[in-house]
C-alpha cells in the first residue's frame, strides 16, 4: 500500500505553525483556510467498499498461505508478518475513511432540536421525554377533554376516544 492516508491529505502542511494556521484575517480581507474540503461521501463509500473487498481477499490469501506452510512443514514468519502488516494498513485506512464518513454525515446533518433542559428532541415528538415540556418548534394539538397530544390527522383521541374538533367536517 503506497497510497497516502486520507486523513493526512487534510492536515496542515508541514512548516505551518499551529497558531498561525487559523489566525483570523484582518478586517475587510477575505478569510483563507488551509483546510481542504471533505471528499464527496459517495467517493469515500466506493473506496471503502474496494478496501473491504481487498481486505477480505488478503485474509483469504493469508489463510491459504498458512495452510500451505503447514502442509509443507515450512513456516516462514517473515512472509506471514508482511501479509499481516498489509492487513493492518488496510484496517487503518478503513478507520480513516469511516472517520471521514462520520464527519461528512455530521456536517451535512441538520442539528437536532433540543429542549430547554438539554435533552435532544426527535422529529415528531410533541413533548420532551425528560422533563415533559412542550416541544418549542412543533405545535401541539391537544385533546379538549383529556389534554393528551394528538396527531395532526387524528379524528379521535387515542386516550379517551373523544372526536377531534375538525373530524365532524370530514
């Protein structure tokens, strides 16, 4: 494996001091960044699939090599170590790609809504599962008789069975 690790491609170039790499630009100047943009997730996934296939092939080859050495009663430790080092390099590269994919997903994913208490709110929830407050961005439709949360298209309350105000029109 003579390829450069992906993470290494996104590090600062050698010779650039850590504190000067991200100094804010002077007022009125355009900000410049030494960081490269993340590769497209599709490209990373293709490379990951290829590496997984290569890893699987190398593991099979290593098993076949061990079997042949056992059959011939000629064990060559240097050959086994070389093949194992190749596998370790492949696994390290897979770890780098997984880290880049998770970073890419985190950058593209919208931030999760949070309650005032700090608990993340899942899409479609009307109340905080931790403290019971109403979700700030989701309007809560409540049953007129029991106060239970209702889905927007509900015709009857799931708790008490009372018809919702808009169900008579339909």
